[in-house]
């Protein structure tokens, strides 16, 4: 297996400090699916690959196993135009070609000022002396990569553009005036879509709302983007910008980067919520894990851990592989023709129904450990047009049990025992898995 090299821009000390301070989403009880706006009818059935992205590239067949459909990486101005007036695209061309070879779509992040144009000495975070130099770079990058053979249609403008996050040393207004609006207008001129610069967890979502309202920057924003946020802030931003039709979608282009074994449940939670509010655009919602892989302790926070030239799934990666096995087989649609015990109860349990393609129905569920110990089973009555061929219970890490098929009167009756062997994480507060019905 050939392993593609990790992108040259490594995780900064500022990011390490930021992510290590993140609160644990699951321990805070954020599995509640609180609707941020009235549910809308679903007009698009996305595939799981539309939802799952990763930062950097993964070699071999890992992207297929993980169900990754999108890759995010930098196109750094400071590297492309290290010498004023001379642009070297060799490294980014190769990365684009590698991404296409892996069958994924690309989100390039445009950013970082070269030394010759910095107002203050920095590692690329300084405002440019001449904003036109930045516009010239964006014009060259978008012209190159929106055309054949690359045909990129989505571009992100900078990364975590706040002083608190340390990736932008100017003010919020300078970011909008000098960086964001000039770039967004160029991107739109090429018929492409604009992704905001990944609002960091160091700053509040209310600050993001203020920034998007400045000079009506939201009008030049197709996809609002957050980093390292839980469901409540995603719902807030959805209500502010997407549910009302102002922007096309809501992305989280950096999420994860921790060793919390419960954290992956956020994927189930967010996917369930997006099914509730409905997809009007196949790219309306996305989560990008940060990062694809690394060695040592950093690798424990990623999807894959590198040892020498080999990669092995971390707990996060193993959960994503199982999620892809369960939900990656076709278009996803909300499924509501079922009843279950336990049913969805705030702070205690969530049961979400999803149709996968035309022949699979899945109840993805999670419940508190105390409830599982009390009930020790999940029972469900599911309305289906024909007798199923197989019913399975699967844990978050892929332990599988075949269950008896009981079909009568157009309904499947299921009793799924949640015994000790089902439990993938005895120290975790939440227990989750899948009830899979195939026809």
C-alpha cells in the first residue's frame, strides 16, 4: 500500500492548545435532537460520501473503506508564490491529481500570506501589504483548478480567520474587506461556490453572525463553515443562515482531533438531525475529520494511526468504517414508519430511522448506559412492504448478531438483546449501534 504524504502544513501549537480545551460533546448530553427550525421536506437523498470528508489525503483503499467522499487541503499562497510574480503549482497539481485518483471531491483552502507581502512578520497569518496581490493569487488559483482536468467547484477562503485562533492577525473587518469579499467575488465569477473560512471554536458563533452581516458578507457565502462545534451551535447557524435560504449549506470542515472514545457519536447525532431538517442540496451538510492520519500520539486523534509505512484504524476510524458498512450502500432518506422501546427521550435515548437505497432500513440508536442496563434490549416494530431477508444488530465497532425474522401484517417485529458483549466501551456514558433490516 502506498501512503500519500501528509500535507506540509502541520498542526500548529495554537490548534493543539485549542482542540485540547474543547469540551466533550457527548458527556455534555448533546445527543438531544433539538430542532433549530421546523423540519423541511427532503428533496434530495444524499449518499454517505456526500456527508463525510477528511483533512489531507489517504492512500490505498482507506478512503473507500471509510466512506470518505471529500478531501480538504491547503493551496498556500505563501508556497505557491514564494517569490513575487512567480507561481509554482507543482505541489498543488500533484495533490489535486492524487485526490482525483482516490475518487474524491476536493475542497481547496486558499490562504496564508507570503513573506514578501506581509505587513508583520508571521508564518503566513499577516494581512497582505497589497490586497491586490492576494486577489491576483486567488484569480490564478481558481482559474487553474476550476478548469479541466481538475474541475473544482468549491473553494474555501482562509482558515480560522480570527486573532484568537492565531490564523489571522488582522481584524474581523479586515478579513472581510481584504481577503474574503475579493476572493468570494472571484470564485463566483468562475461559476464556483464559496465556503467561509472555518470559524474556530475559540470564537463564539454570535461573533460569526456579526462577521457574516458585515458588508452583507453572507450574500457572498454559499456554505457557512464551523470548526469543532457540537450540535447546538450547528443548529444555531442553520437557523441563522441556511434554514431561511440565505446560504446553501452548513459544513464543519474540522471536527474530531481528540481521543475521546465517545466522540464519534456526534456523527450519528448530526446525520440524524440533517435527516430531520431535510437536504435541499446534495452538498448541504458535511463533517470533515481532522486529520486523516499521523504517527505517535497525534495519530490517536486521527482516523488512522501510522506506524512505519502502515496505517491502522483508530477507534474513530473503526467507527466510521462500520458506519460506512451500514449506511454507505445507497441514497439516504428519513424513515419514520416504526415504533421502538426505548423511544427517543431527552437525555436518555435517541432512535433514528434511515432508509439506505431501496432495500435496507436502519434504526441507528444510542442510549444512556443506565437505561441499557435497565432494559437490556431494544424492541422495534417496523412497517415494510415485504418480508425481510435478514435482520441484524450491530455495535458501533461492528460486532454483529443475526436476529430472527418475524414478519406479519406488513410489520417486522424485532427484539434485539443488548447484552454485555454488545458493549464496545464499558467506560462510556453512551451506548450506540444499529438495527439493520435488509430486504
